[in-house]
């Protein structure tokens, strides 16, 4: 399963319905290569990125944003529906609202943006099912601390329940009672370090708690883990925790959630290769690593997690007697209060 995200800046760089065929050609090539490899794409129509001309018109504060967004989305959907992709309208919409407020959106406009996102999602959902009747369409949510999601869940997800074929769930790390003191020591002197992905500790069982929260909050809605992985500094282990260990632990917790009766449609690892995010190449995320700074060939070199991933796929999971490298959290804030009053325990 592939996951290709925000395209708008590349395909409609100047607005007014002027499409850049060179931009589309790039995605045509990516999707053709995926199809040739037998990979069904998962396409996100929007992940916090839009062209300068949209920003100049006020972004999500612009009353015309719904029509502009839907027009763009329909062109993309019509071009690629024949590939039978899975669709994400808005990836991690809660973070989208957060960044819009931080950049330009007045706080008083949050409800308006949420309403616009709901309307845009419903419109593209209906269009996708017209041109691709068997399509699976969703929005995705990065679950970090469950109480933080209640506002955005109320404003958005509760409004589109009848326009979700499943719920996309993302989770990379979590806050726990055990890790909170160390986090406090890091952020109290400088709250800006929260933007550093290495600030938050890696806790593989947070995915389990994210899934239990979503299953309880949205009963009857199948879940799909669309993003889950581990950020390292130049590929170094996190406190002795290797990427391959984290991957195996994550799959263990995914299987535990399934055993507990949660319907999970699939799992995407984040990501295939290292990527440029947070303004630096030092933060590594890939099964394959790329030394951008000193390797002009940009050769993709497999990490130990690549072979671990291959083994997991071949075996359709980790063995039944597998036990995580790291013990589960005693109190996870990913699903409050359940993650603390009823913590998960390991089988004997």
C-alpha cells in the first residue's frame, strides 16, 4: 500500500483552474510505477499544503475555499479513479487547524474552518463514490492525547460519520505517566522544543491505545492505520531502541487490538525512505535511509527494519509468542482514562 499526499501546489500552482500538466506527469509516473509493482495507492488530497495563491486569498478564512478545494479535488479524482485508490480527503485535520491558527487563521474562525472542511469532505466523498462506486474514502486523525481530540472530533468527525467508509488512524508516539517528568524538564525551559519530533518519547503501545480510543469513540467504524513509525536522529537508536524493534513491537500491539475485537483494515509504515521534514535531513523515518548530505547518488540503503518488515509481511504478523522489546505503559495518555485505570498487561 502506498501513501502519496498533498498535490495542490504542484498541480494548480497559479489558480483559476489552470492545471500544470508537468505537475500531473510527476504523479502519473509515481502511480504508474506503483501499479506496475502491484501496489494499490492511498491518495491524500490535502495534508496542510496549499499554493501561495490560496494563502493570498485568505486560506480557510476565504468563503470561496470550499468551491476552490472541491474543484481541485474533482480533477484529481477523475484523473486517478481508474486506479481504484483508497482516498483520504484531509490527512490529520486536527493538526491542520492547529497550524492554520498558528500561521494566519484567527481563533474566531476555527469553527468556520471546521465547517468548511466538513462541507468539502462531504462533497468530494460523494463525487468519488460517483466515479468510483466501490471506493473507500476517509479522513485521518493523529491520536496523541485523547482529550485533545474531543473538540475537533465534535466539530468534524461527528459531522461526517455517514461520509466515512473507515477512519484513518495515525500514531507515532505517546505521552505516558512514566515519560511525562522527562518531557516537562525538556519543554519548561523552552516550549518550542515540542516542535522537535525527538522531544516526545517513542512508546509503541500508544498505537494500541489510539485504536481502542477510536473504536470506542466511533463504534462500528472500521479503522485503518495510515501512518505509524519512528523518528531517529541520523538513524541512531532511541535510547537503545532500534527501528526494527519498534516495528515488531508496533505490529504486536496492532495484533493485540485485533484480538480484542477491533476491526482493522490495514497498516501503513511511515515511511519507505527518509524524507525532508521539519527543515532538516537529520530526522530519519525510513525503512530505507538516504544520506542526502554526503552521498550525491542518493542511494537508498536498507535499515534493519526493512528485513524485519519483509519477515512480518511473509509471516502475516509477528509470532503468537512474541513479546515486545519494551514493556507496556503503566499509564498511557493516548486513551484517557482507560489507558491508566485499565492499563494493558502482557499475557503470561
